[in-house]
C-alpha cells in the first residue's frame, strides 16, 4: 500500500509541476501576441535627434541599474541607425 501512495503522490506532483510550467508558457505566448507592434512610419517622416544627449558607440550592460545611481540611459549609435 505504501508503494501505491508513493506512486500516486509522485504522479500528482508531476501533474502540478507540468501545469505550472504550461501556465507560464501560455502567459508568455499570450503576452507576446498582445504586445504592441512596431509603429508604421510614413515615407515623409523626419528623424529628430537630440544632440544634447550622449550617444555612445558601444555600451556595457549593467545588470543592476536600480542600485547604481550614476547609471543613465544611453543609446548606442547602431540601435538608433537600425531603427
């Protein structure tokens, strides 16, 4: 009888873990489908660049920007030119 309960609870745990993973994947897929798409840009659109801002050629990603008060948002030139 002990073996039965062991197998039963193992299968129940596997079912719960599978359900949690499936819900996480489903939320990710639905979130990806509902995210806004790129805006349509007309042929006569003009790009306005703020020259008062710093544009670096390469940036170093900071994994903890919340804890670093000296960090600021910089936009690499490649990101700006590639759209």
